[in-house]
C-alpha cells in the first residue's frame, strides 16, 4: 500500500513539474526567467550524464575480478 502512495506522489510531482516547466518555458508564467530556466536545464542534463558516467566507473572499479 505504501508503495502505491509513493508511486502516486511521484507521478503527481512529475506531471506537475512537466506542466510548470512547459508553461514557464513557453513564457506563459513569468515566475522564472526563461534564460535561467534553460541554463538550469542544461546544467541538470550535464550533471545527470556525468553522474551516470561516474556510476559506471565505480561499478567497473568495484566489480569482482573474473578468473
């Protein structure tokens, strides 16, 4: 039951985030400057890619040795 509640919260947060981001990106909401929005998006993408690369490196480093 708790897993379903967490899933519903994550789904709702994701959909609200998409809606807010889309309206802010299109200029329908003036809460955030569009240039800042694009910069934050590019930063998040770069950090995400680098985090995946770091995780792959860590997994390769700590993998058990094959004989």
